[in-house]
C-alpha cells in the first residue's frame, strides 16, 4: 500500500474530530456559468461554511452525473472552460486560502490528454485529492498510484452495491476519505433512508479507518443534519447546482446576486451539518 505525507484533508478531518462534528463538502463545477462567477463563489465557500471543496472538471460526457451536473459541465465548456483554466481557478483560490482542502472530481480523459505527469506536477501542493469516477482500482497505475506518489489523496467511491468481497480491493489504495454514494444511479436523484445509510457506513468502517463522506440526494439543512449524525462528512452538489441554474437568464448568464444566493445556501446547509454534535 502506497503511503503519502499528511495532506490538508487529513489535517481538516483531524480538526473536525477535535471539534466533535462532521464536515461539510460542497460540489460545484469549475467555470459554471463562467470563470469570474465560479471564482467569486469558490473564494467565498470557506467563509460560508464549506470545510472541504470539491470542484468538478468540466467534461463533455459526464456519464455518472445526473441532468443538473451534466448541464453545469456543458455550460462551463460553452463558456470556454478548460482543464488549464480549472487549475487557474484553484491557483487563484490558493492565493488567499492555504488551509481548505480542494478535491478535483471528474473523468480521466481530460487529464490523459493534458498529460498525467504534467498535470500532477502542476497540482502537487495545490490540490489535495482526486475523484475519478471512471477509473476503478484495477486501473490504479494510470493515475491513483502516481497521484499518491505526488502527495495527492486518491478518493474512491463506494455504493450500496459494494460487496464485502469487493470493498477490500476498492479501499486498498484509497486515501483521504471514502466517498459513499448513498443511492444507486446518477447524481441529483432521490435520497436514501438514514437507517440504510448508517448500516452501510458501519459495514464500510469494518474495512477502513478513513473518514466516510456521504453524498447524493442531500438537499436541505435538515437532511444534511441527519446524515451528519452518522457520517464523517456530508457532500452536497446538485442542490447548489440547481440553485445556480435558477439564477441564470435565458442565455445562461449569471443574474445579479447569483453568488450571494449560492453562498447563502451553503451557509444554511453548513448550519445543519454543524448543529449535530458527535462523540
């Protein structure tokens, strides 16, 4: 098993544990609806309550994402977003925040075209984790192991369908945290029952000591609080993307106040997560 130096992710989860609470992870797509607006939102996320920031790398065929996030990726691409500009966005964020963990989520193709070595050289020390939904553990030599050698956590997804036979292989080189997808299917759909989530988290914890983050279907502060009671972190994406979309004009340009409204929802969700004390 590859080991890597302590990352911002490890430090953040240690801090959350000392505070006796779960973390709040936000997801938004880089460059949606445009780079300037996305930058304004990202810069405001920590103050609004985001403990970790997950940024989607726009891709033309986001097969694992639901309609809302697919549309956000296409909006970003149409506005001229590229992987290079995504890294520029994170670089801008790091000018004023060197503590909040940043995780890039996406698909392998853009990184492969960009060049794995070039990509890792540019993001080392700047980002803290990668989620590649189309790279299973059997393909870990492509990016997982090189990323870990560069000091970047590689975060694997688990699901209700992940069997006890499969989990050890999935978790063998996982690092940072484990992302539990609480429902089967695509993002932004129905929510899972809390008893089901807890049961699966208990099962996964028997295979790993890594923090467990839960996402998919979480849309309200109340639901976020419920998940915070059983998970180490709560991930919200589609609800934020839907609010962003609702504040675009017919040409997908940002309406006045868009960033403030998205950050306002982040604050409300963060309050829900932080309302739950953990042992």
